[in-house]
C-alpha cells in the first residue's frame, strides 16, 4: 500500500473496486489509485475529493482540488494513473 501526505493509498484492482471507487462514502480517510485510467466521475459521492493525474512514471501532470459530486473529469492525454484523495490532501 502506498502513502501520500500520511494518507494511505489503496489500489483499485478489480472490476467492483474500480466501479465503486469512493462512491457512497460519507467520510473518506484513504485514497484510491486507478492505474491505466484517464477519466473518472464523482456521481453518487457524498463529499468533495482531490484528484491527481500522473504519467506512466508517476510524475504529476495535473491536480484538481475539491472536485464536487456529480462531475465528470477527463485528464490530459498523457495521463496513465488517477489518484482519488480526501478533500484537503492537496494544499
């Protein structure tokens, strides 16, 4: 398991993990890594989240702070991974 700013990061491996992500969570205290992913949505989320898009070497390409529920996010073309993090992780 990875860690970022004292936030534990779980990898969303299986179909269900990738499908559900952080949906329906009232309190988010960990992050999720979506490998080989360039777009996400925040439908059915109860709180805002921070998002990091990285390239194949895990270099940060773009960050998104306090993404509200019910949004669709498509990261830049060279994005290979998406990190969903609790709101306030990115300062």
